[in-house]
C-alpha cells in the first residue's frame, strides 16, 4: 500500500505507524535519512488529496535525501517495495456535535473520506468506532465502552446516533476512532466530545426558568411540555412561533400572562390620537415593568428573548413596521382567526389561541396592539370576554395581557 509523510529537518517522517495511529502523541516516527524524530507527524496537516511532491520506494527516497533534492515540507508517498508498511490512517471526522436530551445523548458527525494520492488509493475508510468513558476521554479504540461501530459512511450525519444507555448527573466522554480496511486507526483530540443528560420535569411548573430556557435553546421544549401548560401565572401559547430580534431563528416558547391579579391595567393612550403603539401608554407600562422587574416578571426576565413583531402604524396609514420587544401586547391576528372587518393582520395566530380554553383564560377584556385601520376613528381593538375583537377609544381602560418569549 505504501505510506505518506513529509520532509522535516532533512529527514522523512511518516504520518502514522501501527503504534501511533495518526496522532502526535503515540509511537515513534519511522524516519529515513537521519535520527528518529521524537514525534509522529500530525495527520491533520495532510489534506484529503495532497499534491504530488515525491513518489518512490524507500531506496529512492534515501537517494533523494542524500542528494538534498527534497526541501522541507515536501509531501512524500513511499511506494511499498516489499517491506512491511506501517499503513496510513484516514483523517478526522467532521462537524462533530452533541445534543443533550432528557434520556439520551445524540452525536452527529461526518465520516472521513478515503485518502487518494496521485490517483492511487492510499487509505480506505472502513468504519468509525465510538468509545465512551466516565472518568476521561478514551485514548484508543480499546479504551472504554464501545457504544457503536458504524460501517456505513455518514450514517449519523442528519439524525445522529442516540446513546440511551446513560444516566442523569454523569458526564460522559466520547472519542471517535475512524479506521481503515487495514485496521489503521485515527486518534486525535479533534474527535472528542462530552455531554450529560439534562433533567427536565414533565410538569412545567416544577422546572426552574433556567431549565425552561435551556430546553428552549436545545429545541426540545415542545417534546417536554404542551400548549396551555402554566408556570408562575404564565401560560404557553406557542412553540417556535416568534422571530428572534437578532435574526438567529425562532424563540422556542411563547408565553402569555394568565394570572389576572398580576396583570396590569391601563389605557391604550391618554393624550394623542394618532400615536403609534410603541409610543403608547400601554407599551410604556410594559417597558417599565420589564425594566424594573415588577409584578413577578423578575424571575423569567433573565431568560426573556427580544423578538421582532409586525405593527401597522396609524400614521402613515397602512404602514407595516418591524418593532422589537421583550414584553408585548398580542396583535388581534395573533389571537383570532378569521379576522373581523377593520382588523389588519400583524402576525399569524398562535397555536394555543386556537383553543377557546386558552384564549379565554382571563374572563375580562384586554387590549391588543392592533389599531383601527382608519385615521377617522382613534381606536384600537380589545379582546372581549367571549374572545371576539371590538374596537374601543384609546382612552378606554383594559387589562394589558402581555406576552414574552423564552
């Protein structure tokens, strides 16, 4: 088969041998033309298809070195001339990642490609072993517990490999060892990852806001909890619904306040008729409450994500704005579908608001952020006790049933 190496300090060093397996820490380098080097060439320096620098037998390589024909950095392919070859490993796995769930740890990765040098197959990937330990990373393919030996290339790229033989409160350390059809293993720190289970209670109320935030960021909240679940007077009305203001995707969980005793009350606005919602008295109340951590908002506040919402402005008429909020009033279109006449769509209906039980948690009227669509009437829409929308003068007083996202 032959072997691959580089010229260093006037000597040839193979990228791997049977002892070293492709890392800088194991075994002694096989060298020609001088004293053995104290390390093995790091295989990460070798690309999948290295350039054609030198191809020849060991004897030809020795002659080239004696004649000083090979500069430092030359990539060398030593053709097997009858001597036993140490073998060449494949490269590292790519895009190695882990996902910590409630009852499993999921690993995803791409298996390395075969090594081809000048059209000749040098190292052929045959499989990837995943070894696991609790007290540190496995150092070789026989160290620890074998959790999977994958012989189908890229089998776990998309859905990943689920390790279900795990327990809570234990940190698990994994090392992946790609190997060739000649049983030459790649050993590298780049093929290591660790993780532990995340314990979540199926009853939302029993989890801390930090746990709820963690589950949301991991994208598993909707697998754990349901629309209508309540925590500290806030009720889930949607999963993956609202756009994060930083453009990074969707907020995992959308909540609405359902504790009437802590729900603020106020006028939409008291002075100006054609005011935008973001300059309204209602929005000012919510901004102050968030800033000061009032009315029970202090506990979830560290985990509340800023989201981008659509709002039609009163002036100029029919202009749709993007506005960012931590606490927000729901739009009429986020509560009711289909919309009655005079109501503009400022977002899609929350999945939870399709349930009469969730939509009518509070048996009193509350403001939406939706203005009437004409400047001739200075009104905004409130949601009545029966769940319908009706426009009222901006000086009317209603509850501010606000939402936020985790």
